[in-house]
C-alpha cells in the first residue's frame, strides 16, 4: 500500500523500461513467490540464534526483499484494478468473523479447528 506519489514513480520506472509486457499477472504472482522465498532464506537455519539477532545482522537485506515484495504486489494490484487498501480492510472484516477474540486469543489454530 504505497503512497500515490510512490506508486506513480514505480509505474513510471516500469514504463521507461517497457517492462509492462513482462508483468503479466502470472509472472508477477510468480515473482512474489520467489521474493517471499528469498525473504525466508534470511531466516533459514537461524533457529540457534534469536530472530532479533538475525534481523539486526541482516536488516538491510531483509528490507530489500520486503521492498521487492511490496513493488511486485503493488504492480499486481494496480494491473488487476484491485484497491489493496480496500482488499485488506475487507479481509480484516472476514478474519474478525473467523477468528473471534474469545476463541483465537493466544492460539495458532486455524478457524476450522475451533
């Protein structure tokens, strides 16, 4: 959920390079998956170290992966005509119904397991 100014800069960056032709929904979704895996890679095998230490050590690289994810997600939402902020609000409403506080508080169970 980028500001409108930053989104315009992102779209202009893509236009200048004529990358729209490569940014099909399937390709953007695949790129999101790859970038999410690259984010996870920073945490793999880190079970012996506290996550805070991993983040402190790799914060810049983790931020770069998060930026890649945000950019691809923003392109995909824009290209599909999805207002990401509205989609998040709608999903929060659904999740509030699926995970009422009295059942979900402190639990990692899926709503179908309550």
